[in-house]
């Protein structure tokens, strides 16, 4: 969980030039949820699935200037799924992004055994 939060918060701070980064935590429908919301450049719909794949970065000037490996989100999503959870993004170009981690508070036995 710490690794995921560090990746999401690190990206939000890295890509946000003006505005704010908010981190919200809640318990909803049996899930522990963390949302990391920024007012950065946003991510186009066509890129929103791509960024969760290994070594994939959005091909824009912001990403080129900031560097990185393109691995953080792929690893974070994998960790979330190993805990029986999900990691998703909602984003609008020019308005910012919200990355949302959901992890079940009580994990199913089959996930725990996997
Ligand atoms: P890295 O940040 O090392 O490139 P990640 O897997 O963490 O690798 O992110 C992949 C890509 O997703 C980034 O290169 C960037 O293009 C995009 N991205 C991630 N987080 C954000 C964000 N908060 N705002 C805008 N783009 C983002």
C-alpha cells in the first residue's frame, strides 16, 4: 500500500505545475479507498489504459520533460490486484487526474491463497 501511495502521490506532484494535490481516504462498501487527485495536465482517454502497461508513458511534452521509467503504475496496479483490489484513473485533459485505489477490507479466502 505504501508503495502504491508513493507512486501515485509522486506522479501527482511531478506532473502538477499549479493548483493542488489532494489525497483522500475512505471506507466504502467494504473497500478501503484512496484517491489521489491532481490539477495537472490530465491524461487523454486513449492513453488511460496504456499508462498501466509496463514501460508505457504518454507521448506529450510534459512526460518528456519530467522523465521517468513508465513502470510505477504497472507495478502499482499489479500490487492492488494481488490484494484483490483495483487501481483506476479518471481524467480530463487540462483539468487533472484522479487515481483511485480500492482494496477489500476483508479479503476472500481464494485471493488470500493465490
Ligand atoms: P513514470 O512516471 O516513471 O513515467 P508511471 O508508470 O508512474 O511511470 O506513469 C506512466 C505515465 O503515465 C507517465 O509517464 C505519464 O505520462 C502518465 N501519468 C502518470 N501519472 C500522471 C499524472 N498524475 N498526471 C498526468 N500524467 C500522468
